[in-house]
C-alpha cells in the first residue's frame, strides 16, 4: 500500500499537469477504483487534489503537516526512505527500528516521529524530543560489512549532518568526536548507532538521528542551555522540517553509496575537515593519567588519534576529553 501510494505521488509529480485515471491505473497495475481510493486517502492527509473529467487528477498542494506521504513527495532518493514510516509520537524511533529489523524490513527503511517520549543518545542519556520542533529519526541499514567497520557509519552520518547545515546556511558546523554536531560550540544534533551482528558480519544497524531544529532558547531545557542549541537559534530562521529531513536523506544516500564504492577515505577527510578542535590541544583524562595532546584525526575503526608533547601518538576509544568550550566532556 505504501509503495503504491509513493509511486502514485511520483507519477503525479513527474507529469506536473493532469494525469488520467486510466494512465495511473495502467502504470501502477491497479484498478481505477483503487486509484480513486488512494486519492481519497491523500486528501485525508491534507493534499489538495483536483479531479477534472476527461483530464484526470492533479495535486495542487501538499499539506503543511509531516506524514509518510508528504515526506515522500519530492524525496529524491533511490533506496533510502522508499519505505518510510511516520508516527505522531513514539517512545523511541530506535526501538521501532529494532522491531522493524527483526521483522525483516528492508535496507533503507526510515522511521520518523513528530515527538519521542523516551528519546535517547549515547551512554543511555535522555534526549529531549518535543513535538514538531526537531527531527527524531532512525534509519535501518543492512550493510555488507564486518562489525569492526560499524563505527564508520556513525562518522559518515555526522559528516552528512554537517554538510546539510553548511549547504543551507552560512554557519560553520563542527563534529565533536565521535557523533555530536556543534554550532558555535553548542550541540544541535547527536547520532546513536546500534548494531546486531555475528562475529564476521553485520546483520543490521539502526542509526538514530536527533536534531534540534526549531526550538527557541526558552524551549531548551535550562540545565543544558549552556551547551545545547537549535538550528533556529543559531541561524535566526525558521526551518522547514520536512525539507530538512529530505535533504538529510538525499545527502545520506549519496554519501553512503560513495562510501560503499570507494571506501572510508573520503568520509575520513570530510570528518576531519569538520572535526571539532582537530589540530588543537586539549586535556585528556583516562583511568591511568591526564595529559595534554593535540588532536590529529580519526582512525578507520572510529578511534580518535592524538599526539602528546613528546610526539607520541595514541588512539583513543574512550576517554574524558576536556574540550575547553561549553563544558564539554566525551
């Protein structure tokens, strides 16, 4: 049903003008009655559809509200989001993503909610996900990769978000290792990657993206206001959430396809270009010691590479990093 409706929307968008019921029926291999029923469902969703005798159907406008149909209207992707499931509110899109994975849903399935009751980030931290103010989304991937390469997908997703912001604004987004998108030292987005795997093969990955989009300052929880922000606060403009989601999905698909074909090197370069405090000195603490080091890049396994004052290099998988701005630690 969802696939047929997506094809219907695509046909109407491609033709621009009126499309006859018979043409839609023939193209989709469904009855004229089924076409009419799909049109009525689109009207219920808020589409304005004009039906003219002997001419056919034409979509005059799409609804302001976000839905599975509106998100697929104008979505220029080949496989990502072709199955897209939208909810008004869920506990967590990550949980839904795992459920869909266990049901055998395909690579590229996307789950989006207007609000989450129990959104979460890394290390089981809560993520405040108010209705209609941000992007709360999970992507189901079934990559042909060994588990050791799964961290690359987190790094890839971070570059996608940074590129999207750079593409649409004059802002200078940065990625705080490994997965936080910062603007002016404040976090606007985070990524949570969870995996089910065997010893040599990933079965599936659920990649969650939480992005603060249209919150005003007083809508950011007071206890994190010093280190969190939104695209609206930083840019001074209201964002179209639907178009922003579509931009992320388009960029993600293009970046992912290039990664599959060409490997990690380009992702690594882009991540390091956006990398927060790369080339700068920070204080690093582990259970064994505390020291100053210059951050110099990332490794293919997701580790952060640092060089101490004596020129010794070390790969960091977990450490407390005193970033020096905004009270950040990682």
